[in-house]
């Protein structure tokens, strides 16, 4: 049975190239998207995780590439296929929703540590690691909720 909770942390990240930092944290009265089991120990792509004080995984959720290295557009003519283009900037912001679970101790955002090569992006064979790690005490304090 999942831990009861009533709030979610909406964490806004700003990125400028490889530099990633938290811009804002807001505590909202809502439930976060459902947790999903990790795909494998060798997971690729991006995901969020929450761990308790003993290091046990209590929330895991894969997410789409939040850095938006590519954009899609419609073709020129009606019925033309979608086209994918490199993004014109590597700056931006994105939000993630993380449940504010009673036992939550550590939040981590995982993903590839470098921009994927064309071959790696095609096969999703990008080595992922922790891109951002924060304590829930810090996140709650940033949201104005104290520790």
C-alpha cells in the first residue's frame, strides 16, 4: 500500500547548456503522477527518484527529455510528415512533480551526463547518472515549508 500523502513538490529547473539548477520549488495540494518500477539496473533516458533515510527507493518515474535538444514541426504541405530540428538554444526551464512523501529524504533527477550523439539518441543507449541531488529538507525549505 502506498504511503499516504497530500502534497506534491513542483520543482522548476533552469538549464544553460550542461549547467542545471533549481529555480523555484512550490508545494501544491495534489498527488504526483503514479510511480513506475525501474526498467532495469542499466536504465537509460531520464527519470526521477525519491529515497528514504535508509536509501530505499520509494518513488520512481521516467520522464521525457526535459532539456528539449530537438523540436518538432509540421511539414510544409498538408499531410507532410513531422520534421525534427536541433533546438536553437540550450537554455530553458522545465518542471517536475515529486510526491512529498512522509519518509522522503533524497530527490534525484537522473539522465545522460552529456548531449547524446546521433547514434546514441537513436538507440537510447545513453549512459545515465544523477544530474541533480537534493534533500527533502532543502526542497521543503525552498518551498517555504521548513524541514
